[in-house]
C-alpha cells in the first residue's frame, strides 16, 4: 500500500512540474491551464490512438505507468528514468525562464 501511494505521489509531482513549467512559460493561469488540459487530455489520446509507440515516451502516459507500478507497455524503471530526465529538463527550463523573465519593480 505504501509503495502505491508513493508511486502516485511521484506521478503527481510530475504533473506539478508540467504545470509549473507552463505557468512560468505563459505567465498567466488561463493559457497555462488550457494548454496543459489540451495536451494531456485529447492531445495524448489522439497521438496514442494513431501511433501506438508514443505511449512509451509521452509524459502523461509515463506518469500513469509510474503510478500503476508499470504497465505492459512501459516498465516502472523505464517510466521513472524518462520522467526523471523530463523533470530535469523542465526544472532547468523553469529556472532559466524565471531568471530571464521581464520583472520590473
């Protein structure tokens, strides 16, 4: 039970990182929420429906696999490794965008 909750928390941290990246990128909540919902809900479903191999590298599918402890298409280790890589890139982008942002007093 504790492993399942831990996996779920890790997967939701990935969603939080994606949301933070979109919020810093757009600097406004409405486009960030709309882009995140459009990418995560119909966007990935359409890609997976038309190209089966995309489930092995799309972030939302990887987060689902991580929360489930692995799936038949993506192992737990593969999901964790790719999400760690995606998270590192997202963190770097967040820092760069935040530091270079046009903030005036």
